[in-house]
């Protein structure tokens, strides 16, 4: 039995080494929550991912053979989510005096970011965009242009637009100045829902002998079967060698004891 141990170890190591492909970095500088969301989504598609802690955040790495599938899977799911700027970040004091126009632009941007962040937390929302126009007087003496807003939501199959549309309109209208009366006014507040196209993996198959296997695994099976055949040849050679040695030992003439005569 000891003669077969090296052969078994050789075949086992070949399988292990071929099963461990090179890993490439998929995303970096992620928070722990973002990395967990990415790994969970990839796991649903049977894509193995690994978290690696770094100085500037968390890195998610996948097998080099899965990089294409991983990228398309995350694009369809809208992951990792875009980082949003809060009102506090936008109006952080930096010692520079801003013009009224700059302050207004920053205020509109901050409001949009806050609303987008809130809408993105709704189950089923992949991407949320909010465009805001605040009340403004174009020229002295002219009437003030009313506030308006447009909301774009890209969602997956879990979200029913008819079930959530009214609540989205109330949320946006109550969050923007001058928009309280725009809940039921489509000219002032527009909400558009767009269903996302789910990523459907189209795996290319190829024949390996009589078997149909994924094209990306052809190399693995070729090396594995070759290693297995080499192991079997070595095992058979060892058996034949041992059998031959035993036959030689059995057929060898016994030594003659001359001292007895």
C-alpha cells in the first residue's frame, strides 16, 4: 500500500492546484457593508469571491476565469452602490466664501444626493436619480418659476411601481421646498420607473470526449484527466515491477549448503 501513496498524492495535488486559479481584484476601497453586498450577489450566481482588508478599505477579488461574469452580474445589480454626499459634507466650512450662485448649486446638489440615498435604500431599487429645480425668479419683476423635480428609478423584479409610486411622490414632495402641493401634479413632479434587465448568463459549452462541459473548464479537465492517466500508468508499472521481482525471487535456485557434505 505504501507504494501507491506517492501516486495518490501526485494526483490529489494536481486536482487541487488546477482548482485554485489566479485571483484578480474586482473592486477596491469598499466599506465592509459594500463588500458584503457584492459577495452576496456574486454568491447567488455561484461566483466565488474573497474579501481582503487593505489600508484604504476592503478589496473584493475573484477568480480570473470569473471576472467577466462577475462584472456583468454586479452591473445588472447596481453594485457596489455609488457613494452619496450628505448635506454636512457639501456645506463643510473650508474657509472660502462662496457666491450665492455657488451656494444655491451646492444646496440643490445636496438635496438631490440625500433623496437619492433614501430611495436607494428601498428594496428592489438598483439606481435612483433625482433632478431638482428650486423656485427662482428669472428676472426682476417677473413671476417666480415654481419648483419642480424629476425622479428616475431603475428597479429589479422585487419592486412593484404601482405599489410604491404614491409613496415616492409624497417623499420627494415633502423633502423639497415649494413642492408640497406637487404631489398630484405630474407637471411639477415626474416619477419614472424603469425595470432592469436581469443578467442572463450564457455559458459557452464544448465537448470533452462524449461529455458537454463549460468551455472555460476544458483546460482543467484536460490536465486532470492527463494527470489521472499518468497516475494509473505509474500504478500499473509499479504493480508489474513488484510482480516481476516476486517471480524472480520465487524462481531463483536455493543456495547449496556444502558444509553438510
